[in-house]
C-alpha cells in the first residue's frame, strides 16, 4: 500500500501546525517552506482539510490556518481519511462469491482494512509531536545548520 503524495503532504502540514504553532494561526507559505511542499498544492490540501473540519481558514492581514482540534484530539486517521477517503475503499477485495476461496479470503481483507484503520486512529498528532521533541527536532522552524 502506498499513500498518495497529497496524503503524505497533508500529514506533514498538520504535524507542522501542531509542532510549531498548535494554538496560533499559521501562514500556508511558512508551512510550505518548512515542509518543502509547493505552496499552490498545499493550499489545495488545506481546502480538503477545511472541508473535513480539521483546519479553519481566516482571510485578511492576520489570516491563516488553525487546527480546529488539539493535537491530542486529532488522529492520523482523520487526516488520512480527509484526503484518501474511507479505509475500506483502499483495500480491493472480492465479495465472498460462490468460490470457496472467496468465502475464506473476503473476511480476511475486511479484517485487514479494519486493522489498518485502527492503526491510523491509534496515533494522535500529539504522539507525533512527542516523537519529534524526543528526536530533537528544533521548534524554530529553521533548518539545522551544520559546521565542519
């Protein structure tokens, strides 16, 4: 299974918002720069996330995007489903037709889809923020500088 680039970018963008400014408004251009996502593409992603109720958008001089829920309440599965749709739709399986093998394998694929959805829903963006902090990811948003 391969998640689309759009989904990967959406997860990175929401992580960025949670890590760098969970309670503040962020500019799409800042997220795009930190995450190296093309700005026009990120703006399309933010529209999908807005429709899904994950972010709010505010226009004007103090405008930008904010998370509608805290990082603790927002799950990886919420963002993935906002872009990819329901997990059940990702797994193509037979419908348990008359063949004996289909009767056995169809429930297997349904279990797989359910386990995958549960895995995505078990991870919050607060978990990702904690992982980033534990790995020493700087919160300044600037790329790390290395001196030799």
